């Protein structure tokens, strides 16, 4: 994308309403635009990142055996009356009426809807286990939307729902999602830690929240320091095999949010091994048995011909929140430092003297190699402006080309994450960017 023709609007001033770094940077880098309280339009840069995050989530859900569907945002209240949650959900639910005066709502989550869909088709134990997920906008009329996309009213969630024949099967599905979550967040460069958690309006008695540590996090968390050193991506995962080597590591060490904090268990840990910090919740998984399947009449015939009520779990990831969380974990005073896996563009090509034939030719050449994966700063602007924007937007690589370098066949390559700069030939610079 050529910046001279792109819609990538940056703000010079720090927006006063933004209290945390990720919110400030998302506004300044022109990633999002608030359209009303807690509701955002995603502008080109933000939208690209959101799609990259979404794609990693999708790949790991698919790898774990879940199947993607897409359910609507608007639901009928009747579904929620079947589970008994229509009245219980309270003012966080956005309630609507259609022209026939029927009660509708903008979905805050989809347990009821997916149960109804599954109920229509699942007839026997051979239809189990199954796990269905979608990535869809949700609406929760939060009392205090804040911190930009971190706590929005409209937000993008990945929600998966598992159906199993019995408790043992449901625990297995739960563990598959547990491991898939660890891998998903690790691929985004995040150290997410599963912690014992409350279940709130979703219900059930087994639940983990996945949090990353960040000073601006909304939760207080307590954990054993071993948990910060586990590298899940180096382990081969067979989702049909035994997941206990991974799951047991996490569940055998203390980690809890303040809602579930147990002082006695905490005090039993040697003081040097205790970490207490703030955390951002990026995912939450639940096992709730027959809480929805029973009242909604989901039953299948078991192997012995008797009817069985399937056991369920649900598994959420805050896809839009993740964009903010990744920035909280990857920024400095100049701007964002995108991890390669979610960067909106891999590189920016900075032309320091547009109109200079040799400089233009070299810049075009390197831009041509990366095409849609790179931004070309071909604006007729000062070098300082281009450098500042490049740091703010946080592209992992900056290929800087000026008349002196172009004459010598050299590119200055800057790595945003470390600030390291090297002068390289065009070929070597391209190879370095490709290599990551
Ligand atoms: C699990 C999937 C559920 O709703 N039902 C379907 C279950 N869980 S949850 O914990 O309530 O939400 C899942 C994740 O969504 C993100 N999230 C939000 N993101 C931005 N703004 C919000 N207001 C918001 N509320 C929840 C969180 O990451 C949460 O873990």
C-alpha cells in the first residue's frame, strides 16, 4: 500500500479520553474510531490486525477439532426463555422489538442458540462429541465501557461450544480447548496463564480464565512463577491423545484471580516463587454440564438405546480485546511494536527523497517484492514525520532508502522491536525481512 494514496489517518495529539497505552496508540495510529460509547469502527490498519488475530484463533480451533459456523447477532427472546436466562441476564442485554412487537435481542453470547441448532440434528451418541464455534460480534451494555476495545459494548468474540455424551468426554473437550488456547495466545507472542475463575452468568463449576500480565489489567492475579516459563509451542500436541503432560503442568501450580484467591494455598508457596500482578482476561472457558441441554430438551439416544442429555462447555476468546492486549504487551514511548504474527504489514519502505530517480527506483524495487505485505511511504513529507509514523504504527521492519544509500546500493534496515539498525545491500535487506 502506498501511503500517498492510503487511508491511514494518524493523530498528532494524544487523545485526552484514552487512559491506557493501547487505547491511546490505537487512536493515534488510526486503527479505530469510536462511533458511540464502547462502539468502534475499525479503520484499515486496525482491521488488518483484527483479521490476523482472528485467523490465528481460527487455525488453532480447527486444529483442535472444532468446526466453524456463523450464527446471527440478533436472537429471539424465546430461545432465552427456554433456558431461563432471559430475565436473569439483566441490563447488560440489549433488548429490541421487531415490527410485530416480538422481543428480540442482540446476542451477548450464544449458548442457547447453538443448543437449539444442535438439538435439531443430533439424534444419537454417534453425533457426539462435536464442537462448534463462530467468530461473531457480541453486544453487552457494559456499565462502564472503557479502555477502548478492551471493554467495549460491541466486541468480537470467538465462542466455541462442545457437546459430549458424558462427564469424562466433556472434560476431554475442555482440555482440548485449554491446550488450543495456550497455543493460540503463544502464537501471538503472548504469555497467557490459565487461572481458576468464577463463572458468572454463564454458569458451571469448572472454569479457567486466561490472562496476560499487564499493569493496566482490570484483574488482580496471583500465580506461581514457574508458569511464566512454559513454552507450549515447542511441544507437539495430539488432540486425540493424552493432553495431561501439558494440562497437569498448569493445573498443578497455583494461579487464581482475586475472585478465587485462596490465602492459605498462597501462603504455602515459598515467597520467592510468588508473583502477584495485574492481568488482562483474554479468554475464558467453562464446563457447565447440562445447564442448557437439560432445560432446552437436547437429548440423544445412548449406546444402550436409553436417552442421554449431552454435557456441554463453552469457550470464549476476546478477539477484539486481544488487539488491545497485544499492544499493552508490545509498545514503547514511540509507539507500537507488533509481533510479526499479527503485524498489519511486515515492513514499511521509507523513501527519504521522493522524486530522486535512484531512490525511487530502489524503494519501488523492495516494495515490489513485498507488495500487499508492505507499506510504501512515498509521501512528499519530512523524514522526521515518516520515522515517527513508522515507529508509531509499529511495523516490524523499516527499510529506509535515501539518495546517498541508493547511490551506493545500500538500504538501512531498522528492526522496530530492538531499535537495531544495519546497512545492507538490497538483496540482503530483502532476505532479512523475509527471514523474520
Ligand atoms: C464463553 C463463550 C462467555 O461469554 N460464552 C461463550 C462464554 N464468556 S465471557 O468470559 O463472558 O467472554 C469471553 C471473552 O470475551 C471477552 N469479553 C470482552 N471483550 C471486550 N469487551 C467486553 N465488554 C468483553 N466482555 C467479554 C473476554 O476476553 C472474555 O474472556
